C-alpha cells in the first residue's frame, strides 16, 4: 500500500468475480484487500483499515447482511462506508440492506464503471483528498489537486511529507492520530520509519503553519498522538 492511496476491502466468495473487481479497483488506483467469506472479512477489516467496503450479500456461513450488521456495531468500523452487492433486486431486500446500515446498494449484474462511481461517491464523503477535493479547516485551505496550501489567503510551502500529514489531519479534524497510525497513513506500511520521525515532521508542519504569526492549530495529546483542533 502506498501512502494516501484509497483502500477497499472486497468481500466476494466467487473467485472470478473477485478477481475482475480487484483488477479494476487496482487499475483505478485503489489498494485492495480481498476476502472470500464473511469470517475472513471480519478478521481482516482492522488490519486493512479500508476506506470503503464492497460486500457481497450471498456469502457462505456468515451472510453479507450479518457481516454488515457486525461492522456497523463495532466502533472502529462503524463509519466505514459499506456498499452491498446483491443478485436480489426485490425492493424488500433493498430496504433490509439499508436498514442493516449499508450505505449503498448495487445489484448484480452491475457495470464496473457504475460500481467505481459508487465507490468514489462514498470516498468523496470519507476521504475527500483522494478524489481531488478541496479541504478547509478554519483559515487553512488545502487543494489536493494542485497541492497548494494557503492560510489566511497566504500560500504556505510544505514538503511532500508535511503535505500528506496535513491532508490526513484535515480529512478528520478533531481526530487523534497515534504516531503509528500516522506512519501507516503518511509513510505507508511497507517502510520502516522510526516513530520519532513523525515528531520531526510534525515540528516542521507546525513551523510552516505558524510562519505568518498565526496560532498553532495542531494539538499534542499526551500519550496518544496528535490532532488538528
Ligand atoms: Ca456470492
């Protein structure tokens, strides 16, 4: 997984369908974790920390609906958007799917293009920077398409790591990120970086954000990590 790449957990028991979807998602820039059944999905979800979950309704043993219900009751996964995929088209199932907490619903056979559009629609809500959206927090504006950051209208020069750190903070103001979580998000999982490196880059980010005498928007939470506001 490369940093800032949006990630999908794909839960589908039919290998051929799983492969086609994984291929298309990866071609579209997603990091994909695949699960062939519900139990596996429930086990993988925390490690994978997906931005969106694509969940087949008809799964062996634990059904997609049950997986959805469980994910929506866990505090760690409650806010991850779930798109249910089903061969059933009856209105009653649609209602049941949404009642279980699914955020969207796609009926088989679906077009891959439509499914991708649905995934991106969920991302616009949860990971706006990955779909080129502008992020704003108080007087700070970050444009993920042009990589420009301004505060009070004045342009700030950030290094690539500081830019990714700020993006992470601005996507979820108020959320406390541990150093390990920031390492995963900003540097990527496959790279070994000391957690003290995080402090160094936070220091640089702070310095740039306060360069024009503005107040420090970042908060150090003792024993927990950092948050914006
Ligand atoms: Ca199935």
